[in-house]
C-alpha cells in the first residue's frame, strides 16, 4: 500500500540516497529497495552505517558550534529526510529564533520536511538542486525566511560527493560563499578513500551507479582544495569524527569535514581547475605549526 506521506511521482523502484541514509540512521521513510541496497552495501563495506551515524553526529556538532559562534540563519542543502538531530531542532534548542531553510533534491525529503515544519514559522523545506545555486539563492521561500544581509551558515554536509566534477563543486561552493556577508560560514563533509577497506568502498560506489546520484570518493587533497584560501576554523579539515569530538568511541574516518568563514573580509581565491592546488602542500607543511592560530588549516591524516 502506498504510504500517505509518499509524494506523487516519487520513484520507489530505484534505491535513493536520501532514503538509504534515512534507513542507515534508523528512520522510517524508506522502502524495500532502499533497505536491500543498504544491506548489500553493508556486505561490501561494513563501515557504511557507522559512517552515516558519524556524519549525522558531525552535523549536530557543527550546528551547535555555529550557534555558539552567533549564527542564527542556516541554509542546509542536501538536508536529507528529517530524522533524529535535525538542524532546526539542534539550532532552535539553543537559539529558539534561529531560521533554517532545508533544500533537497529528493521529493520524499522535501515532503516530509514540509509536514513536520507546518507549525514552525522559522523553518521551511524546499525542493532544490545544489547544482543550481542561482535558483536556490533566488527561491522566494528561501528569501522570505533568510536575510542574506545578515550572516548565514551554508551547510553542504554529505552532499558534495553526489556532485560530478563536470558540475564544478568548487564553483558551486564559491557561489554560495560569495552570496554571504561577513560573519557567515560554510560547512561541509565529504567521503574520502577508506584506508582500511578501499576495495569494499569501491564496490559500494559501484552500487551507487544504480541510483540517481552517483557517489564520488575524492581525495583529501581534492576536497580541501575547494576551500583553498578560505579561513578554516580549528581544528581544520579533519576526519569528521575528530571535528570537536564528543564521543571518543566514534572511529569512522572515511569522510572529512571543515567549517570555513565566508563573506566579506574572509580571504578567498578560486581553486585550481581539476580540484588540485599548489596550496595543498603548504597546508600539509603548516599542519603542525600553530602560527595560524585558530585557523589551523592542516589535515592530519596520521593522527
Ligand atoms: C547522505 S544525505 C545527507 C543528509 C544531511 N545533510 C546529513 O548530513 O545528515 C545526502 C542528501 O543529499 C541529497 N542530494 C543529492 N544530490 C543533491 C543535489 N544535487 N541537490 C540537493 N540535494 C541533493 C540527497 O537527496 C540526500 O538527501
């Protein structure tokens, strides 16, 4: 039987990243095809569920950190199906007036978001594609809630690895960063090669070829290059479980994350096409040096 929460036109015959992630986190907005997909992925790469939980925990820590830093507006792109630890709950827990716009390409994520936010005047869920920054930045619902004359935190957590190189992830990031004023931030996480089981991870990537969103694992160098020139807050670009950790039992590390200051006054320069940059070796070289103060942009793969 078709559940009442399923929007018209949603394809439930093909596994879907939003619903697979929802299942991995223990949510209920998924179907047999998504559950079978995750079980197959787990057989190939047992760490995949732990990674989903570690990512969600990272998102929560990032939002709490941003609220503590004074941010009261959030644009969460690739927000997923609302489940435990939603951005508006986390942010409004401390700052009840915090405003949150959720954007996702998936109709189930958007429809469920709209339902749970019906009575929340400070949060909305809209359908949008990260690859179309101008549409998101000019969306009437986005502009009705967010004031881009004030600081905004743009969240791209566990979504950029669904963006092809041809769609220019670095350019997408720059466009959103450029739309923000001083005091704004951009936060991201991204899958990187799994040191312990690269073969299993590669097989999971192959499974994702069957979904509408191809999964790209990129090297730490490629991902950090996207933020080259932005001021990255401590502890820098690190495995997500090491970003202001609260739970030291959380050991998943096949994803990295960072929070960068954006907007006027923050330094920025375009990343080199192809995702590589000469600056990356400087980042590694300066990893141990703390003269950059709070802005330690070193990734510490061996720690
Ligand atoms: C792994 S979930 C991450 C959810 C949430 N950001 C988190 O970290 O907990 C990835 C989400 O990105 C969405 N997504 C994939 N490609 C997208 C695109 N081009 N534009 C917007 N959302 C996208 C998927 O539908 C899915 O809901």
